[in-house]
C-alpha cells in the first residue's frame, strides 16, 4: 500500500540492478537434470577413456606417426591432453551449446520467462545474468574435463614429463602451464558456438531447437572446413582453428599465432551474436 | 629440383644443380650469335621491355682473347632517365634466375641489367671466382654501357646512378665492384663472403698462423665440382661437355692441392683473398644492406659481420639483416628481403628520403610450427644499432668438466655430424634443430664435454660466444677440434642451434681463446649449455693420422655469451584480419545495440499517481494478422480499491491486454499507465504489480517453496517484504510445497502461481482466469481472498470468461469482445440499469416469443430484444420503460413482470450480440 518513493514509481527496495543476481540464476540452473548430466558426462569421460585403455591395452604408434592418443598412457599429463584432444572437436561443443542454447528458451517453454520479465527483471539484465552464468558453467565444464583427466591419469599412469608427439618432452611444470593455456583456448574457441546458441535461445521457445541448431552449425562448419577448395575462406569458419592449441605442444617456443587467429574468429562471432541476441530480445513480444 | 624462379630456394639451389648448367650449355648454341634480341613481355599489368644482348669483352685487360657475356636489359614505362640496378646471379645459375626480380624492379622504375657471369649460362670464358681483372672488370664494362644509355640517370658523364644486388656469388661481385669502381652508388649483398680464405679454411682459435685454417672440404667440394661439368649430365649436343675444370687454371690447381692436403698454403690464401671483398675493405664506401643467413655453414654470420664493420668504418650507412635462411636451407624470406632491397635502392638510388630502409639490425627468429598450416612461424627482432658479434652486453655461464682425453680416429672416420651441406638443406636439418629435432651426432671418445648448471633464467644469445680452452697435443700437425655449444633440455635432449660448429687448429699445446659460431638462439630457463669439442666433423677435413689430445678448461673458464638487449621482437606474422575482425565485430555489436535503441521515456506524472490503471487508445495487431486487431482502441480506467472484472469470450483480447499491462508485449498504439507511470518493457513500476497470466510458470525441477524463494530473490527486493507465509497460506499446498513442481496437479500449480503473484503484497494484482482448475470450495476461498485483498485498499483485476465468477467477486466490469471495449462500469450499472430489462411473460409459445422479440427489436429506441427463459430480454436505447410497457401491451404480450435483468450471463450475451 505504499506509494513509490522515487520517480520511477517502483516498489520500495526495488532496484533494477539487483534483479536476477548471478547467484540466484546459477542456483536456478544448477539443479536442473540436464546441467547435472552435462557435468557428469564431462567428469565421467576420463574414467571411460581410462577404462578403454585398461581393457584395450596400451596404445602404440602405427605407420610411424605418433598421435596424442599413442602417448596417452605415458603420464597423467599425457592422458589429460589425450582426453582433451578427443573431446575438443565435438564433445565439448555439446555442453557449451546446451548451457547457452537452453538458458532463455527453457524459461520460455516453462512460461517462467514472463514472470521474471514482469517482476520486473529488465530484459538486458536478464540476458546479462544468463549469459554470465552460461559462461561460468561452460568454462567449468571445459576446464573440468582436463582437470578430472589429470587426476585420473596421474592416479593411473603417474606424474612425469609430458611426452610430445614430436620428439621431445616437457617437464611437468611447463606442461601444466601449457595444459592451462590449452584448456583456456579450447574454451575460447567454443565461444562462436556459444554466441550462436545464445542468439537462437532468444528467438525460439524450443530449448532443444536452440541447442540442436548450434550443434548443427558446428557440424556444418566442420564439413565446410574439410572442403579445402574454399581456401582462405575457411580461415573465418568458427571451427577452423579448433585444434590450433596443438601449437602449445612444442618443445621450443610457444607459438601463439594460430591460437590468436582462432580466438579472433571465435570472439568475433560470439560478440556479434551476443549483440544480436540483446538487440532482438530488447524488442521482442513475449508470447510464451 | 626444378624450383620456380623467385622461390626462396633460388639463390643457392644452383650450388648443387648440374641440370641447370647443362640447360645453360644447350641454350648457348641458340643465343651465342643472336646479337640483339628485343622482346616485349606483356604478360603482366605493366609491360616490361627486355633487350637481350651478347657483349664481347676481353678475357683480361689487354688480352686479345674475347669472352662473350650474355645480358638482358629490362625497363618499363616511359622513356625518361632512371636509376639502374645490376642483378647478379648465384654460383651455378645464370641471368635467367634473376628475370622475375628484374621485371618487378623494372616496374618499380629502375633500369635493370642482368647478365650471366663468365662460365655460366650462355656466357663463355673460365670461372675466375670474381677475380678483379676478369669478372669485376666485366661488371665495370657493364656500368660503362649503362652510362651511355639515354634512359639511365647519370651522376656525371659516363657515371650512371647504379646499385648492385645479388646473393652468394652475386653478392661478392657487388662488394668487389663497389670496391673497384667508384661509380657504384649502393649495394645489397646477400649470403655472401667477405673473405673466401676464412670461409673455406676457418680458424677459430687465437694466436695461430693465417694458413692454419681447417679445410671446409664438403662445401668446397660442392663449390668446385659445380664448376666442373661432368660427362654424365652433359646434353648430347653440348660440345663443351668434358671433365675439364671450368675455373681458371690456377684455381683448378689450387683446389686440387687443397683437397688432397686439407691445408691452405700461403699461395692459396693469397689467391682466395684476391677474390675477397676484404682485399678492398677500405674502398667500399657505399650504402650497404648486408643480408646474411643464420642457417649458413658456408658463409656464416661472421662474414656478414665483417662486411658491416668494414663498410661502417668507411662511414657509409649499413643495415644488417639476419634471415632464417642461408646456404643450409630454411625459409630464405625472399619476398621480404626483396622488398627491403627495393626500399634500400629507393632510398639511396632514387634518393627518396621517405623510403623505409628498415632497422639497422634485424634478426629473424623462429617460433614454433603453426600447426594449422604446418609452417614455421617467423618473427622479426630489430634494433636501432648493430652491435657486432659481441652483443651489447654479455652473460658469463660457468662450465664444469675435468680434463678429457679425446682421440682422433685414423682417417678421420667416423666423423661427427653437424650440418650436411647440400643434403642438409634438403632435409632442413637446421629448421628441425630449432624444434629440438636436429640430427647431430658425436662419437664417444672423440669428444670432450663441458656442461653448465641449469640456467636460472632464459638466455637469448645474439653473436659469437667465447671461451678459453687448454689443449695438449703431441701430434706434429697439431690438434684439430670442432667446438660447438649444445642446448640441453631438462630431460637431457641436446640440440645444436643452427647445426653450426667452429673448427679450430691448435698447432702447439697451450691455452687458446675460442670463438664459437655466431648465431641467435634462445636458451630456455632450466636448460644447460654444453660445450663440446669433437675431433671430427663430416663437413671438414681433419688429420688422417690417429692421435690423442687432452682437452681441459683453464681455472675459472666460462662461456661468455653475447646478448643484445636492444633487440625487440615484433609480434609479427599475424594477418591484419586477426586484429581487424574482432574490432569490426565489436563495432558491429555496438551498432546493433545502440542503433534503434529507444530512450527510456521519462514519463511526467500527468495522471494522479493514485490511479492504479489507466488505459488509453490501446491497439495491438500481431505479426501475420495485419488485418485483425487483437486489441483495438481500448480505453478504461481502474480506481483504487476496485475489483475489476475483465470479461470477454475467448479471443476477446483479454490476455493480450494483460500481457501489455505487464510490459511483455509492445502496444502498436495507445498508452498504459500504472500509478501514473507509462508501461514499457521492464518499467520499474511493474514491481508494484503482481500478475498471474495464462497459467503458471515454474521451474519444474525445483520445489514449490524454492520456486517462490528464488522468484522473490530474482526481484532483488528485501526478503522481509515478500510476505511469503501469507502467500503460502493462500496457496494452501501443505507438504506438497517441498515437492518438485513437476509433480503438481494443474490446480496446485494454479494456486502456487497465484501465491507467487501475491508475493510482496502488490498494489495492483492481476489474475487471469484464477479459478480455472480449482474445485468449488477453493473457488469460494479464492473469492474471499480477492475480496479481502481489495478491502485493504489495493486493486485487483480479474479476467474471466466465466460470468458467474465475475458477477460474484467484482465491483466493476470491463466487457471486451473482438478486441474492443463493449462496456465498462460498476457491475450493478452494467447488469441492472444498463438498459436491459427482463420481461416475464405468461404462457407463450416459442414461436410467439420469437415473433414478439423480432417485432420489439424493430421498434425505434430498442437496441436489442432476445428470447430468454420464460420471457424476453430487452435492451433499451432511448425508449423509456413506460413506453416499452405500452408497446408490449399493444403487441398483446401477456406481461407478468418487468424488471432489471440481474443475470450477468444474459447481459453479457446481449452486450456482445451472442447467440439469440
């Protein structure tokens, strides 16, 4: 029964900047089954890979070429890198697409979106909270994978130098630094997909449509990247640089160029799609 | 091995390629008598005019023998005078190698002259190794010829503006000509020698005789046999094919003697120094761009250093560029070097002061491999001054290791391997070495090893490291040793930077200063430096007699490692788009966000803040339904304490109106004001509105209680303002509150949603079809809740298509149909005195009632008349009740009673013209 004390006519204690705090949004998302499943898959994959090596035996090189998989069991660091290698192409795209593609669309499908907006949570604020929480969840998933793999691998294969596929090895201290750089780069390289998923999430009320659409774009980008006739056009494909982190696996100087280019492409896509999401959502009629 | 001209390989490939020589011999027959040939090459944007001409020159000055020099002259564009550039080819090549570069230079506005040196290509004569009275004299005659042309710029009579560029053999001729001919104005020698004796017989120990160098037998062999045609590769028509030496007689004899003895005697040194720019050191006074390769065991960086120091001492401008290439292979950076050469000539021949000649000292550093394209990444480090091979400073690295006895195997075999001339280039040994994969091999017992402690910090070495070594030998020929510094990783893997070694010959026991190979290399922290002195090396001649030496370090010996702290590495190698793309993306994003943004309208409180809701002229059409309005020109007002019923059939626009009230949908026209504030998406005044519209919206995985808690936290308002318990009492969910919402029935969700709408006790409560899914006792309870809520002075809007609902719980009504307002006002007014009367009739047939209704409807002043149960419903529009009675009597209707109609359902049907 109290009239607004300020000129906006808001209820006492209402501040737009305090709406939908990150903690609240994180709690809302965290207890969801698909969030937990995504984290479980990421945390469980190293164990599955370890079991595969335990059953199938230690891999060896074939045809004289050595891959990261061939040296996977030489140390915990190698195991962690091998797990990252098999996951960074596609597996990690899925949790990222899930966290970004699901976040707004699922609220729309539950009808809870309109109550949040009428609370009112300002639209830009709602998107910003969701974007940051999705970023946090994605980063956690992407960084958890090598971390769990490092723990599993060290328990199984011990703590020693990182054996490189080229001749040579890196001492553990340097190798851990490189692993951190690689994990961060893998996360950054997923941002293009994240941006697209987030934008889709704001234009559809079907969460799986947004997630599937983003994964589909990643697949199409991979297919186009395989068509070498496209030449330098492939440089701006969102997935073209996804393995540029291999540049960090060299005995000598760390080579940044590929990762910088990959970051450039990925961040550019992300920034534009995030902006598109904010622009579209700002004016959208919420009819869900 | 047929690589395209202009590729990075072009300068040195002919060192090893006999095929080219054979081809050149075949071409001789065609061109020898050709005289002047004029060809206009019009294959590219600006056509280049080329004149091929064979010039006849004396074998030596005053000689009656003539040699024919095959030349090509390139110009492009107009006929005005322009500076000239002489482009000299490498050893084993011909003028044809220089054609692509010549055409590019011609388009840049130079007159370009290329020629095949004596003994190469179509030119005749013996190879004189850039002898002053042969090759140098030839070039001076070429300059004479340029000085007589009317399209070449002159400094004076017979003195053309001319620069000379070339690699290896061609680089040496540029230096020598500059020393012998003052008319040369600028030079750009590349991977070439300063002193040929030092290059072929290097000696890196101090205090030894000048003729004590160690024979660089593998490179020398390739060098001299390249100049010797062999019968196996000669073309069938090549009359010159024989195993004769194509060098001058004295050079042939010199090589034969040195190859056998492995020694350079004084005469050999003298002969080689004739062909060395060092012999005219004091006379080279022109701007010089020194390009030397880091992968070069033939003419190592020390040769370039000597050029730079000599020319700088004469006062001429010098820039030093260490490329990643050289005679051992690697990326020759041809396009970058060519661009720098052009800039150099632009500055010193065209006198274009704005031309950027680049830094005084530039070193190409090799990064790792770019795995996306497999290319080695190169970076340039540059500095404003060239410090020489001692660096701008130095770091002392202590070495440890006791005295070691090493043996020289009989016959010098098996040899240690550092670089493999020729093969080394092909297998890119040096390039691999930068990745720690270089092939280098020392035999145990044939080497002495001295290690440093692991480096506490990284060490970037630029120049020649130095150390002191004590050698004891009783061999009469003295001890030949090969000194090298390995980079040893923490795991023990050792790599030899650039595969370079420093040969030394110590003729008598004693302690000597040793100069190690000049190179640019980064030793990482934790790595060790390892000094190795080996007795053999594949590339060099070592004594054939077996011998043992004792090698030790004098007390306190250490490696003095030169550093150049002024060198700063550019973050190069990135294409423009790598920075441009994100910048463009940010700009685009900013445009997307800023353009078309609606400024939040500061609404003046034109209406009293007490009016909970005021709607004026509200219209909305959805996309895809342009012709049909969901809401059209709707206006009404709700006062404080009212319970407003929003009544209308499905599709009347009630829900759309409520969504607009909540800021979810933008109206096409009209305004909504709540407590005087215009509603926009997310308007703060919405915090005083509680809404339940079109069903519940909960997170199914959370409990009812968490849903309400998190919803309230999402509003960001203080927890004590929520009044959760009061709201939960209304929901009446009991223990179900702690179950996940997905297990709830429709009614339970409904109640929870209404409780959520009441959180914070909003001043305006909007309930859309609140009794849907509730059972009768709950419906009754809901009515009581609404009534109590309004009794506190708050305002409630209830929408429904159920008339009984509205009739019983509302004080005021808004009736909508097809998006339009039909009626608004107090319930009593609309249902009672709204002009609708119920006429109770006696017994009448349905047909008679129909007829009567029809007749009544036709009367003026009657808006509508419908058949109702046991009577008629009549809505008056001007006619008074008395007049209606009179009309009814006239129509002989058996009127039993007439009164205001109280059944809202009938009123509603009447209002919206429903089924009659």
